[in-house]
């Protein structure tokens, strides 16, 4: 079972709102997930990101791999160290 931290899209047409979830890689994008660990609203200026940092650190310690988009959000929030 490979676990990923990724975005699940919600909201109306042309009005996206994303939940940051921990899910098995075999589950569908907006389907089942193990835990919701944050939200991302790209329509706000600047974009609004809310994270449950303790839970994200826990899941990454358990081997969860963030997708590229989530990884960039985590770097902007200071949760991941930038490789020099």
C-alpha cells in the first residue's frame, strides 16, 4: 500500500477548492482517503493554505509521499526544507 499526500478537488465549476488528503495511491482523486490534513483555496489573493502540521509530519514519518503540487505548498508554508 503506497500512501500519498495529494489534493482532492471540490467546489463548483470554475470555482475550485481543494482538500489536502492522505490517500492510498489506488483510490480515485476525489474518492476515499485516510485523513484530511488541510485545505487549499487558490481563488483567494494570496492563495489560502491551511495545514495540520503535526498530522502531515506524522504521515510523512510513516512513509507518505507528497505529490509535486503538495510538496510545493509545503515548501511555501515552511514545512519542508528547501534542498540547497
